[in-house]
């Protein structure tokens, strides 16, 4: 896969990022370098590799999976612009 100036401009527009015209070509080259590096990873043999969470081999500490409210409702609601009856009040969004 190859990325050109047109594709970079489209990605920038969709991302709502202002990219000057003189930066489109260098960004395309950088993205192509990243994609080429990712393509090199496809050459690795990973069929017999076990998934892991850590390279150190240490187990992660476990805790009880208990649902709590944290007893911090007042602290949490003190940060919101508007709250009502213990809930966040947000603008209605309808499309």
C-alpha cells in the first residue's frame, strides 16, 4: 500500500487537521515508511508464539471484581458543569 499527497490531504481533512500544502509530501513519505515497516512485521513467523501481557513473566495482582459506587458521588459531581439528581446533565443530541 502506498500513500500519496492526495490521500494525506483527504486524511487530514477527515481528521479536521490543518496541514499546509508544503507538508503533504513529507507526511506521505513518513506514512509510507511506517506502512513499509509494518509490512516487514508480516514476514515474522508468529504461529507458535503465546500471547503475553508482560515480557517479565510476573503475574499481575488480582483483586475482587466487585461493583461499587466508590462512595464519592459528591466529589465527582463537584466537577461537572451541571448535574441533577446525582446524574450528569448533557445537551440532547439528535441526528
